[in-house]
């Protein structure tokens, strides 16, 4: 079980790992050993997440989610499979934590009297600057 927070735990059976060859540092080793990790997590069939969290996770993850609602995280920062696997899991946890937090609704406010005055003063200064740029001998 992978623990996200007090309420959410994901079964490791819901995650699929594919090991692929990585680009980047590693010398000759990079051509022989598959150290990069591709983590796949099927959001829609997950029993661990509520529908609300699933919807937010899909919107937060963006292009990392396929048309079939499968989240794909590629980790190739490190030279070992285990480090990359752990990195992918940590990134999944971060995404799910972010999706589990409800966004606060913004309360619309009106501009203050002082901010209205400052805005008008700034507009007047800019207008005056532009007016002074015109040729003075035009009449």
C-alpha cells in the first residue's frame, strides 16, 4: 500500500511499471540497461480515489493523462531503476495530494476608493506624457 495522506491509500497492484532505456548520463551503460521507469496508473478504474479527486487529478495532470484516463509518469533522473521507480511514485503522490485538496473559491471584491484614485492619476500622467510627445508646431 502506498500512503498518500490519512484518508487515501493506493494499492501497489493499481500501478504498472515499465522499464525503458534512458537518455542522458551513463556512458556506455545507457545503451545496455533499461533504467528509466514509466509508471502507469489507471485513474478511472482506481478504487482508492473518489470521483471528485479523479476529476481533479485528470485536470491537474494535463498531458500526462491518455484518452483512456491512464496517468503516465516517466522518471529518468537517476541512473538506477530503483531510484527512478521511487521518484515516479513520489511524483504520483504529489499529484494525488494536490488533487485531494479543494481549491478555495475566490470572493470577488470591489476596488477601494484609494486604488480608483491612483488608477485615474496614473492614466492622467500617461496621457500627459503622450500628449507632450506630439509635435509642438502643429496647429
